[in-house]
C-alpha cells in the first residue's frame, strides 16, 4: 500500500482529468505534494493549467496515476505506458 509520505519528493504524473483524476489531484494538493498532469481531452486541461505537462512522454516519473478509462495498449503514446508499466498506480 502506498501512503502520502511515499509521494514526497517524487515525480508524479496524473494522467486523465476525469472524476478519478481530479479527485487524486485534490488529494495531492491537500497533502502539498507536487505533481504534473495531462488529459488527452483538451477541454479538461484548463482546470490545472500550471501543472500541465504536454511532453509527459519524454520524461521519467516515479509514479503514474492513470485514470481507469485509459487503455495503455491502444493509446497514441502506448510505448511510454508500456515502458513505465511498473510505475502505474
């Protein structure tokens, strides 16, 4: 099990800003944990504009929090998710 203290000083990507993603982001903000986020639906990206990472697929993260609706095998950047499969929560 992962606890909030495990996220301190880690690079975290929240991928997908639906109900689950926004809930995770609110939790990370409440615990004052730094994060980056992205959603392929650009309508949702305005919510957390200062934390957006357009080039997430070029970076290395310690944890990737993935929304349940994202199919890592059928995504345009599936290679990023497959390379980091062990980091996905």
